[in-house]
C-alpha cells in the first residue's frame, strides 16, 4: 500500500502548517525495509515505505507503538540498534544514499545534515555532564565552533530555545532541570549543527500539555526561521495534523496512507486511519456514558479494532445527578511533605495538596485532572490510604479512613482497589497471569482453591481476555492486555471503589478507547465508583461524570464534566483546554 | 558534613566489633589463660595468669578495661614477639598497603579496558575470552596462582624476586615505609626498581580476583549504558567516537564499577594473608598467618580491629568519591 509522495505537490494552507517548502526534495525514502534479528528469527519492522520530505517542509509519521514509525526514523538517521538492518530500499539525503555509508561517514553527517530531538527528555541527556557542556560538545563535534566561541554559541542557543537564565543554567546538571527545560536543551542540541533535516521523535509526549504547546511552538519557530525540514514522529493524530503539512500513517510496519493533513482528516481512506480518527479522544468526542445511556454505544464500539462484548447495558443515565450519599468523601485534604535537610538547614516544606474536598457519588466517576506536580496522585494515594493526610479526612461510606485496627484496614483494602498507570511495572514479572489475578483472593483468604480458580476465569471473561493468557507471564502480553489483567486483579475482591491513577495513559489511543469502554461497561454491571486520575483532559471528558481540576495542590475548578469543559470559569482550566493539540481539529476540517 | 556523619556512623560498628572480639577471646576453650599458657598448664599457673590479666574480674569490668586501653592506643602485647600489637601493625601495614595498591592498580588497569572491549564486541572471541579469563580469575585459589607465578617467573625464568620486599644488598632509607615511593622521594631509584620487582608477582596474584570481578562489572555496566537513550542521542549529535566513549559511555558506566572497586579492598586485605605467606612478604598478612599458627590471640584481636577500621575508612573514601563522579549523589547528600 506504499505510495510515492507527489513531489510537485505544494503544501496547502491548512491550519497549523509550518515551514515553507521550496519544492526541492531533501529526503527521499524508497521501498525501505528494516529487519530486526531476534531470538525468534528475523522480524520485519517496516516494509515498503516510500516518501519524500521537501526542503523546509514538516512531515509527520503517525502510528501507534509497534507501527514502525520510530524504526523508520532511526533508519533515516542511521541509528538502528545493533540487531536492526536496512534490508531493502534506499534513504537518500540531498541525493546521497545514506544506507551503505560507513560509521565515520555517517558520524560526519550527524548533527550537520541530520539532527535528532529525541522522545524522552528524562533519559536522553547524559546524567553526569552539565547541560552547557553537552551543548558545547555538540557544537565542537559538528565543527560549528570551538573553545570560547562554542561556549558563547551554546549560551545563545539556550537563550534561543527559551531557557530562562541560560548563563547560569549552563553549569547545571540534567537532574536539576524540569522536563520542559530538558526538552529545550535537547532542541538546542538538535539544532546546534543547523541540520537540514531534523527528526523529532515524539518530542513532547512526556510533557504536560501546556508545556507541550510552548515547546512545539518554539520548535516550529526555530525550524521555520532556519528553513529546516522536520520529520515529526508522533502517536497523536491531532498533534500531527496541527503541526505538519503532510501526514504519513503507519500501521504494522507499513505506510497505509499519506497525504496532506487536511485531506486525511477530512476523508481518511484506510480502515486503520478511520479507526485512529474515531478513537482519538478529542474534546468533541461523545461521552461514553452518555452514548451508552442513549443507546448509541454500539456505534461507538463499532469503531474499535476489537470491541469488547457488551453483555448488559445498565440504566446509568438515571443515576446521574442523584443526591445519594457519596461513597467517598474527601474533606479539606492537606498533605505537607517536610523539606529535605541540607546540612544544618532545612528546605521549606512542600505543600503537595492544599484543602482539597470532593464527593464521589456511588456508581459514578469523578475525574481529577491536572499537570505533573498538581498533587492529583497524592490525592489518589491518600484516598487509597497509602499516605496519611496531614490534615483533613477521607470517608468511606461515612466512616473515616485511617487510624483503624488491622481488621478494619483489611476490610478497607477489599472495598477500595487501585489500578496504576504502568501495566509494565505494576504486575509482578514472576507471577503467571492466573497467580496475579488470584493474589488478592489468596491474600484475603477468599474461597477454596477451586472457587478461586472459577473466580479468576469469571474475571478474565469480564475483562474480555482469552483463557489461554492464564498460564502466561506479563512480559508475554501487550500493554492493553496487561492493563486488562490489572483491572481483573482490582475487581477480584468485588470492590466498591476503584482508584485509576493514569490507568490508560501508557496505552495507544485505540487500546485506550477499548479500556475506557471496558471500564464504563464494568461500572454499569458492577455498580462501581471510579476515582479517575489523569493528565489527559480528553480522556477525562470521555469517562467522568464530575471533574476536579487541580493546579499546584489546590482545586481550581470542579463541577459536572460538561459544565467544566464547555464553559470553564477559571483561566487555568481555559489554558489547559486550549493547549490540547488538535482541540480545533474539527474547525480545521470544517 | 557527609564525612562527619559517616564517621559518626562508624562508632556503633566499632563498638559492636569490640564486643565481638572481647567475647571471642573469653569464649576460647579453657579461657584466655589456657590459650596463653598452652593446654598442659597447671591450675595454679592459670589462676596466676587470670589474676595478673584481670580475667577473674566481672565480664563488664573487663570489657570496659579493654575498651579503655584501646582508646589509649593499647592494643595489647604479642605473645610471640613480646612487642605491642599496635607497633607490630604500624611496622607491617605499609608493606600490605603498598601491595594492595599495586594489586588494585593492576586489577583496575587491566579490568576496565578488558570489560569495555568485551561489552563493545559482545559475542565475539574477545568477549568470550574475557569471560573465561574472569572465571579463571575468580575460581583459581589465590595461593595456587601465587605458587605458579612464583615458580614460573621467579624461580625458572628469574625475572622477578621470589620472596620479601627488598633484596638484601639494597640499603635504602625508608621515610614512609612504602618502598617504591621512598626510592622516588630519596632519589634512590635502584631501590624503587628493586621494590617493584618484588611487588609484581604478589600484586598479580592478589589482584586476580578483583580483576575478574571488576572486569565483569565493567562489561555489564558498559553493556547497559551503551543501550541508554542518551548514548543514542549523543551519537545523533555527531560526537566523535573517542569523546562518545570517554565522556558518555565510560563515565556513566564507571558509577557502579566504583562501588565494586571499593568493595574489593576488603578482599585484598583478606587475600593478603595467603599471598604474603607464599611470597614471604613482610606485611600484616604473613604476620597474621604466623599469629594464627601460634595462637597469638592479642595480635589477632588487635589486627582484626585495625583492619576493620582501615576497611571502614576506605569505604568512606569510596562514598565520598562517588559524590565526585555522580552529580546526582551530590544533590542528595
């Protein structure tokens, strides 16, 4: 299905187009095939990929994890890991094929012709060297400047990428920088040698939305003014459409669709692109609960790759808005972490959560949104009784949580269960799936061995996993499957409340949508109450009945989801909503 | 601040150790007097000794007397040589220190390049060879290796000295008692060279185990670091291979290796007993060996305590150096 980009096509004036293409082909990829040698034999990670990037153009490759988008990008950079090889096709940069080049020849091109802004700012800086020296070594390595000149140029670059106080920050180490600052430093390094092509591999996916927007704007400014071509790799269709003139959609190692951003959004051709568009949680997407109660769930579920079976549709619509006693009530929660001691002095205390109150009505979902450092996870931990509040209280059915006997604590744990963000690290790698799901039943001494086994099978069915996963280990499952296992484990003891701390954040959009539907379905079946913590406003909009917006430990705004999202009262909420990439996708299309 | 705190943390360790050493001697079969006099001692002689050394006093009183003497630098007197234990230790420690430093130098200088190359050429003959060499280094007993080295290179080939620290015809002044350093300080270079010829074989024998451990640690650490995101990013920046290796890969890979090297010091001190005995090297190791053979308990007691203090101080140095090479540790401490 790989097509060849029409090189005579000029980018249209779609909203969000960056860069001015001169029409000259800078990067020409033809029939690229990349194969990885693994213990199970060769695996083709990308095949038949062909596309062009014009000088000054921004092209985005969109796809979920495992689609081969990063493989293509690293092949273009000549940075494939040791077991990966280009097994067919060509990658030409300014007419020169880089596939067969020697290490030394490639090294001379890196930084000067090919630049990289990598994905995760937390792991891409050398932890034992100062940020300044890392920019300086880039300048020296690419031969742009050396010695004192390099130092001055490095400082100018850091100023240019918007690092405040660049002069004194030069001597700081990466661990002293925030995620946004690190990403700025990485952009400075990527642009230091003024490369003709900059590969930006998910440059902001690890950052908060408001920071994300600022960094992407900065990146666009700098590449436009330099005439740099950008190959943007992202899983986020909205972001891609907003930032690139041209989109390439990859699925399972193949380029399934390409074209101008506007065309693809308006009229997706390939089945996968359609699903991706449907699953992308945008602020305009229908609420799962609303869709369900109005009988439109099937329409939503049909869009998914492997829809979970809808067994029973409860009457959820009526429950919304009832004034029954809340199952969880948090009143005036406050958490202060004592400042770290430094020598004889102590740093000031950190107020992580300040006067947070909310009610979680039975059978409903309360979303807590905020950026990193907003205190939302601290709230989750206090509700789970993993962290005692400094003051204030959490009540479960009117009874205060914490400071109880051991029996009461065990009873509490049965009723309130967590689902954590990372399905890779929250499952014990040495337990089979059967053991993992059974564990809470064993720990609480529920039932006999046969009863427990039956219960595990029942749970597996509830989360729509095939029975053969029981004997497998977490490492043999996909991210979505692992999160289903985590849900099954959380449900094993028939809890009343499930605290989902970024429970879908690590998943691809299509899988994310499946899990959200599963959660909604289970809620109506089992009358569960969810406390749903997320940084992703679009996800919260889909699942939550009520929402609490947090900033710097305090509640900024709270209310019914629709009210908060349609008519945000506070400037912070408005800024958060405005920063979501693709928030105006619908405008762009229509 | 860190140093003060770490030194303070040493105190409970040392108190525990004195208690252990104190009761160890009291728990000897027949008590310390029999240990002193031998098994055929008459009851009268045992009673005399008990009265003389205060072994008939209450245990708690005896313990405080013991600790009180330690604090005044009185580590007891050797039964065999009739000299104060502390003096014996101070006389012999420089020899062991010199040998340990030489062994550590040998181990580090060989192990780090070996581990690095093995990691970079993973799965090749170089890698496999390094793994085998490491295994041999760990599994071959130190005294066996010492005998082989001595037999081949000293006795048969005559390249190095067979025993001792210095040849009899060398008559040099020794301000620090570290012979190699002394020769350099006083300008008696022939004495330095002579000392080196005496050091090489014991240092290789003693350094073989640390070498194997450090090489394996370096290999594992480099392997992990070279797959890190920041290494790929550094490569994408266009860094030259030399700079990539030294500044990015090695500097990060050395963090766990530094801890490993620190831990080897304990191994060196214990390995010195065997190595020094084989080479008749006049350090604390060979003296300890003689003390064990002749049940010289005051020497054992005193040397163990002194070695423990040295070991703790070395670990303190390692911790401090850790802060120097890893900026993240600086922030935390």
